[in-house]
């Protein structure tokens, strides 16, 4: 038996290939939308991908089940409670797909979503009684469990799903042997939970001992614990969950429409309210960029922030470092943002003859920023980090407008006062500053290095936690 984990760091997403060497058969579980890596791996190991499983209809990314269906003829399996606009095989409790010396036993484990399943993996060469592993999707993570509050827009309350999750964990997953390896669909950085570990594999016994959500408690206490303090989910989560249930264009079909555009074409689209997305790193963007463009760098949680701050109602034009245009578009395609109409030919080089279109963002050193904030007419310092980060430390006198809700609070921000934006290190502040500038705020700068740069300069911070 072959069991291979593929981990996509920017979405904190784990997918899997399970193969049987004797029969040359493989299944892919929870694939990302760009599927080349699975096909390459299967070819290298003389495997044919015949099955593709989704442990649930994912909210944080668009899965590659239709791509594998169309490219290699894989049969799609979804949990029996799922409803979809394409043909699939319903996976019921205790269904046992078997190929060669590999057995996959389905467990219906609703809770994160109503159609969630887990897949118990048996290597029959080792034992037909003791499972080798369990692929838990978003039902059980390393250090956490799947949040039950993401289906409210689709008619499911967190209390209903939390009750199902408790039962799934205690009657299904915790009934497996302690030595069973636990392979989840996400790790640290995912918004599908609040305390996910950086580890990408564990054992059920270790999770029984250390996972906060698996400690002894009744159902009511469990629901209260797992629903408290969850991070706010981006608006695209519900969109992606629905898209994963629908027939849709494949990623290759979408990317085929993304072509180079001359500067005049980009400017015409910008005038018609297209979103100009600059995917270069924040330092490069600050030094020079097309006025009115939005910076979300490829070096951070690019897709998640793009899905959070960009709209689906206006087309997207990409400005990227030459050679990184396809990557920029592909990573948007992973979250179903298929409304990319092209990219600026030759990137920022095409603006060399049009300097009047170029602007910059001032990034102030922490000591100079501190001096300005102590002046008689200080700028307004805006902290765009998450509330939990701010509770730990913040710059005195700053106001909190977390990036995920910044646009909703523009009317609360003065337009007649210079603004100085900061985050933890400079990635999110660049996004925020570009959004503010695009929305007509004229004087917007950043604190270079964010809180990290501030502390490196031995400048003081305050803490809400110290007051509690």
C-alpha cells in the first residue's frame, strides 16, 4: 500500500493518494483543483487514479474532483448525505471500497458539515482487523476539531452540527484503535478551526490525550467549547461550499481565458471598476505600483486574503512579476475566483513610459513612526491585525480595524488626517494601505516591519491581557 500526503502550505490543506501497487489502482482524497501533482505521482508509481473522494463539500477551497473525473475518468465519491449537480457515488456508513490489498471503510461523521465522512484505511498485507490510518477530513484535526458554524447560510445551525460532531467523534472515530494514524485535511493556518497544530499527522491515542475538544465533557459543554472564539470566516467560504456541489468549468478551462493585456486595455477595465490585483511582494509594491491597484503578495496567505478582500462581482486583472502570472491566476482558481480576465503584459515594466500612473506607499521606520505619533498633530495609527493578536500587544494610541472587516469601516476612518497602518510584519498592512488608497484616502503610510519592527527598535507596546 502507498499512502502519500500532499500539503499545500498557503491554504494549510492536506490531500492524499492511496495506491495499491499490485493492481496499479489509486484513490485521491480531497484533491486541490490543480491536479497535475497527483497524476505525475500516479504515473511515477504505475498507478491509475480510479477513485476520488471528498470528505465533505469544502468551504475554503474548490476541490479537484471534476478535474480528475475529466482528466483520468475517476469516479467521484461523496458522503451519502451530499447533494450535487454532477454524478457521484454516495458513500454510506461502513461501505468498503476495496482494491488489491487496500481497503477503505467509510464512516459517516457529520458535524463540520452534514455530509462529512471519514475514511478508515486498511493495509491488508499488515492486518485486516487493525486499521493503518483514518483520513478525518475536517471532522478531527491535529489539536482541534472542525468548526460546526460554517453552514449557517445554508440552513444549519452551529448547535445542530455541533451535536452531530460530538456523536461522530465519540461513537465513530474514538472507537478506533489508539495506534491508528490520523491524517486530517487541514493544519495550522486554516480557518476551519481555531487551534490547529502545525503537525500534519498524529495518532488517535495522542489526540485522545492532548486534543482540547476530546477531553471528558458532556455534549452541551462540547458545543459551547468548539463554537467559542472561532475566527470570522471569509465570505467566499459559503460560495466555495456551494461551488463544490455544482458542475462547473475545470481549472484548465478557466486559465485558458487568462491572457496578456496591453496597458491601455488594463486602464480601460480599471475605469470600468475592475479590480487590479498586484501580486508582487509588499516591499516592491510600496516602492512603485499602478495607482488604484490592490496588493496581495504571493508570499503570504494570498488566496485566503484575496477571497476575503476582493469581490466576485467585478473582474480581476493581475499585475505580477514576469513569469508568475500563471501562478497568480492558478492560486485564485483554487478558491473558485475564476473571474480573472487577464494580466498586464510585461508587468510593471509596461508603466515605464507612463510615470504619471505610478505611485508609492511610504513605509516609515519604527523610530520615525514613533516620533510622528508623539507629535502635536499625529497621524492615526490603524492596527489591522486580528483581535486576539491585539489583545497580546499593540501600539499605544492606535485604533483597531481588522483587515477582514476594514472596508466595512471606511466611514469610521477620518479622511482629513494622515493614516499609519500596521500589522504583525508588513504583509497585511500593505493590503490594507492599498485598499485605503483605492478608496480615496490620500495620506496613507505603513509602519515598516509592523509590531515586529516596532519591538526590534525597543519601542514599548501595551497589552489588553495585562489589564484583565
